[in-house]
C-alpha cells in the first residue's frame, strides 16, 4: 500500500484504486494502524502527513494522496469473521453487491461469448429460483444468495460449454454450499440440489 501511495503521489493527474479483498479477515485496527486517520477523505494530502511507526531515520512523513481510492470487499454472510471495527466502518461508504442473474448485461455477456441461449436460460432461471428460496428462508436471507461468479467462466468462447458443465458446477460447488446452508435439514438440501439438476 505504501508503494502504491508513492505511485499515486508521483502521478497526481491520474486516479489510483487500491482494492483489498476479504477486508474483514484481519484485525483491521492493527493492520491499518495510523492509516485509520490518513484514509479519511478530509485527512488526505501532505498537510496530514505522519511519521510511520517503522520508518528509516531520514524517511519523509507519510500521507495518502487525494487521488487514491481504497475499496474493501467482504462477505457479510461469513459469521466466522469478526465484525468490522466501528472506527473503520465510519471511514467507508458501504454498498451491497447482489447477484445479477436477472441482469440483461449478464445475459448478453454470456451470449456474446457464444454460450448457447438454452444454457444461458437454464443458469438464469435455476439460480434466480434458488436465490429466491434463500432470500425467503428466515435462517438465511439475502446475504446468503449465490453469486453469478460461479457461472462466469474464463476465456472468450463458451461455445463448448454444455449442460454437463453446468451440472458439474452444481455438484461440486453449489451443492456443498447448500449442504452447509441447510445442515439441519438435509432433505431440503437434497431437494434443492435436485431442482437445480433436473
């Protein structure tokens, strides 16, 4: 992050974006340290520069430039993770990202890469129905919906993908997740899996 800030400082006419995936997996107060103040929008620039705890004797004070944007991603459904520190929560704007199966852009993205319309419809219909069940389950809810990244294959040509590819993802990635979701109701888990496969 320090090196990235230096690049942004030395290139003030461009915008820089630093992305931290799974931001809530660490002790954020400990990781960020003095950055907790420096990442605030009104504490950017050299006027707020601080000496870092671990710095060389002749090293200049550190600041976060105003042309640097910090994006933190996290899965709020993961209850094993510590809650985000309130001091950090105040420093970020929070936006919820939801699955986009129904999006015309998602459909077109698949079709533009030569995925068959039948397979596209199968993915969209089945996963939309599954997410509706998950949203309406009082023990789960919208934060447990299954994202469309499961069905965003790599490459530029999806013409070779077929129903067996879809079923493989359901069997090896979606079904184990459903088994965890409904660990106390294995009948529900099996029935839901079968609905995706039939």
